[in-house]
C-alpha cells in the first residue's frame, strides 16, 4: 500500500490506525518477553508524549508511525506498521486474518515496547 500512495497520506493512515494486532515486548535487564495478542481495548486515551513517522530507517524494514505514550504508570514505545498476511498468520494465527484488508491482504499492527523508553 505504501508504495502506491502519497507518503504523507500513508503516514496519516498509520497515525490514525487503531490496530488490534498487538505485539507486546517487555524488556527487563537482559530478559525480553514477547507476547502476541488481539486487543479488544481502544487505547485512544493514551497520553502521547512524542510521535513521528519513519519511512526508511525502521528496524522493521518498512515504514512505521511511532509514538511514545504514557498509559497509566507505564511509558511505552509504540510502532504501528502494515503487517502482511504471512506475518499475521505467523504471529497471531488464523484468527488475526479477520483484521486483514481483503484487497491488500494487510492489517495495521502495533509493537508496544516497555522497559526501555
């Protein structure tokens, strides 16, 4: 999708997305715990501390809209991106496909990292 539309429009698309496919990364010293889940909660009440769009230099190798948010007593680094059908099946299983766009085969997904912000 990103390659076929204006980069500013794609950035706004990712910024306004409300992903339900979540990858939660918890870093505690040398230990990292990764949990994939489908969220039923709308986190629109997060306090946004900083945000931006990275079209080229994301470690994911694809454009991301990133935010640093405060949720309760926790600070999270969130990266929203378009996940492919293959990525969705691998991480969230067949049930994640319900969130795919039928035309593009992609869905907005978010990585939420705590413990390093």
